[in-house]
C-alpha cells in the first residue's frame, strides 16, 4: 500500500513538472520577441512573396512592438536562403517562403543542404500566390485546349520555359500527361524569358501571374489559364485550370512562415495566431490581392497538412516524369 501511494506521488510530481514546463513555455512565448525579428525571404525584392512578406512584417511589427526586418537572400532558387536559415537556428529569425523548399526541391535539386522535415517548422500559411500559363501571340492559341490541339498537330514546333519553384515540374507533368512534344528552354533570369515570350522567341511560359500581368495588360502576351483553385482577382476573366478541364495543372502557391528546428510549440502557436489575425484584416487582403495573391492563414497543423498534400502531389509528378514510355 505505501508503495502504491509512493508511485502515485511520483506520477503527480511528473504531471506537475510537465505543467510547469508548459507554463514556462507559454510565458516565454508571450514575452517574445525581445529584439528585432529578421524575416528571411528567398526571393528578390518586388516579387510576390517579397511583397507579402513586407505587408506582414509591417503589421507584425505593430503587434510585437519590435522591428520586423525583411532580408532578401537570392540565389539557387532559394536554396541558399533556406540553408542559411537552417544553419542560423536563431530564435529571432523566421523564414517567409513558398513551400517549394519542402514540397518541390527534394525532387528537382540534386543536393540540398538542409533537412526539409527537421529544419523547417511550418508555422502558418500567409498567402496563396497565383500562377498562370501564358502564350506568345504568334501561336494564336487562346485556351489550354487550343494549345494541346496545336501542339499535337505540330509536334516539336513549340518551346516552353517557366519560372522557379513548382512551375518546371508542374508544366512538364502536364506536357507528359497530354503527350505533347515540346522543347524546354532554360533561363537564368525570368525577366529575359518573359521578354522573349513577348517577342515570340519562346512560345509558352508558366510562372506567377504578377510577373506576367504587365505584358498581358499591354496586349503583348496572352494568358491561357491560372493554376489556382479560384480565379485571380487581378485577372478575373482568365479561367482556372479546373474550369479549363485540366485539373492536373491546378496548383495553389502556398507561401508562409517557417520556424527554426525545435521551435517551442507555444511560440509557434502564438505566431500563427498573430498571422491569422493579420490575414483577417480587410486592408491586408486588399493589398495582397493587388499583388496577385490571396490572404490565407491557418494553424500550424493546417499548414503542415497542406504542405504534405502538395509534397505528395509533386512526388507523383516527379515519378511520372521518370517513367519511360514504352
């Protein structure tokens, strides 16, 4: 009997200790940040993710009463920035990035120097970036169906290029499924590719809609479809891939906040809550819409689940592309 009471006491002390730890973590989360928060963005200034990062940084700084500084680190399609973030393991540095470093790069890059499962802790999504597929005017195609018909009637007569992230995998998978014989052209700079599209040197280009809109509005290129589930507010007349009858092209550009390895759960949840509050502000949604994005925030669990779903889809496309046709 005494041993039973002793065991119960030990168990109670264990629960008490666990409660103290949780209490300490919650208190620390409430007191964070104590200094400037750095927000690493793996894409250049003026890009969609960069604009979204700056909108959130401004509002988070107001909530946290500390500066939130956006730091653009470009190169190697964002791999450099993500590797730097993972190596820093700094409790006042966050990553603001598309989900591609987790969902795409393990299947498209020969070597990554970070562990996508360990080093990047999903906190909250922040925005969905709109993607689009555009054609040069000389092709005289206006829809995805017309594109497929033309490409099948004229094999190897069309070439294509894309922006970074998931777009190379997404478009290559589409061409493979549709049995299109197209030629891929690689560019080191997206702006040069879009200019070549306008001048007819390349025929098809897939990237974020914000990168394509200036030339589309000028009537120099034609948007065929947006890749997201919903139409883009800045191009409401352009059908979605699903509406166009090609759900294999559907892709929502997940962009959000990531924390460092072993980030305390209480702090992760607290930041996610702040991000959700900001995403719900009407003027934030309006500013993101003008930048070709939709405000979209959720819990860490929801963000992680969306990332897992996107990763599984990218893995399936990568497997399809590796398959040799008989």
